[in-house]
C-alpha cells in the first residue's frame, strides 16, 4: 500500500513546505514543475521559500501533458542531481512531476492549485499519447501540500468538477461489486467503504459547497485525498473509477477538450446510476447543488455524442468489467440519457 507520508491541508500551508521537505530529509536540489499561469499563482512562491531555506530549486515550466515534457523534467532532475520534484499546478504539472519521479526514481511532492480531480493526490497520472488521454500508473506523492487560501481562488468550475470526480465513486463501487459477483474480481470491503463514505459526504455537504470559500475547498480536498487513499488500499483505481469514467473518456475521444474530467464523470454517474437501478436523482441534485453540469448541452455536447459515447465506452479499458459490459444497445442508451435528462 503506497500512501503519502505528509499531508498538509489548510490556509497558508504552502509556507510550511520548506519545513516539510526538511522533515522528509530531502536533498537540497529540486525541480519545480509548474505551468505558465500556476508559476505566478504558486510556483514562484515555492521557489523563493525553498531558496530562502537553503534548498537549490530549478523551475521547469511545462505546457502540455505529453511524454516529451515528462522526459524534460526527468532530464533536468538528473542534470542538476535533484533529490525530489515538486508538481505545482492544477493537474498537468503534478502529473508530469509524478511520471518524471517514477522514471527518475526520486520522490515528488504535490502542491495543487485547484481541487478539480483526484490526480492531485493519487498514484495515477493522466497523459496525452497519440492525441488520446490515457491513465498511466505512477506513484503516490511523498507529501501533499494543499493551501486552501490558494485553491479557494481557483475558478468555480474546477471545484464543481472535483465534486463530480468524487461523486463518481458511487457508481465505481457498484461496478466493482458487479465485477466481483460476476467475474470473481478481487474486491476490498475497506477500500469500497472508504470510497463510498467519501462520496456520500460530498453529497450530504453539497448544499454548503461554494466556490471562493476556504472551508469548501478544504471539504473537497479532503474527499479527493480520501478517494486516493481508497485507491491505495485497493492497489488500483477501482474504488474511484468505473463505467462513469469510461463514459468520460469515450466523450473525450469523440469530442476532445470540451469538458473537464470531473464534469464528464458527474454526467456519467447520473446515467450509470440509472443503469444500475439506483437513486440517480440524488446524484443529479448533488451535482447541481455544487454547480456542476447535469445536462450535456451545458458542456456543448449534443445527443449523438452522448449516445455514441455510451455505446462505445465499454471498449475503453476492456479488462475493467462494468455495467456497460452487460450489453447496452443504442435504443437503451438513448432511453437512459433521455430519462435522466442528460440529453
Ligand atoms: Zn477521475
């Protein structure tokens, strides 16, 4: 089981980063992987804080989630003899640092600037390979430093997407249980219970989650971290990724870059809950309470895209059995999307 050793969540915790690095006995040289905007939001601050505390950081600004960028980060780390990497940003920079850390065999720290998906704390990285977004197994961060003062200032859409990624645990678990019953797939009660409880908490607190509030950022961050812990216990992303994630990836293949990962997962959860015969209205209500989309048109997606994605989603990651593998035809897909008001 791979878990972070230090997790700091709260207002101003970024100031504690140098002490955290010292506690972890990290070597002085470091590569800060950040984006053009996130460099201004947090990258520069981290650089200065580390330098003042006797570390020797170098900044690498990345612009795409591509393997070239991972190589660039790994090469720079090797060149300067870095003892660790820091991924500072919304997701892309963290994923690049995460993969470079595996390849360079050094630890990485996660400093998220938004709470938009569980990749900020999980051992999985998302990468664009041949124009397609794929999930790549990597490693969990050695530490997570999530400053809610910074994260609460992120665009509202990102926080809502983060809630969608957490709420998707509901159907991920149902798919997992199904695979356990039908395929004898290994199943962890603990991982499943933790993942389910996390999603339930977000649904219960949904009416109070508001963008711009530090308390809301804290709730969503803790839930994302808790989802990642569930994945660590399971040793796979099973507790937090099922048919709704397949649907999200399928939409991205048909209509790339229209919507955020968590937004599509949220939409997918409504439909998959309907297919599982569960309380899909509860899911839809919670998503709308946090300001996440519940209708495809809100994301500029037409009915055909949704139906096509529903029918083709089972082809994504075929080894992962879900409700979609029980045979969803076009007519039923269209009925499910219409009945839930997605199209
Ligand atoms: Zn996800």
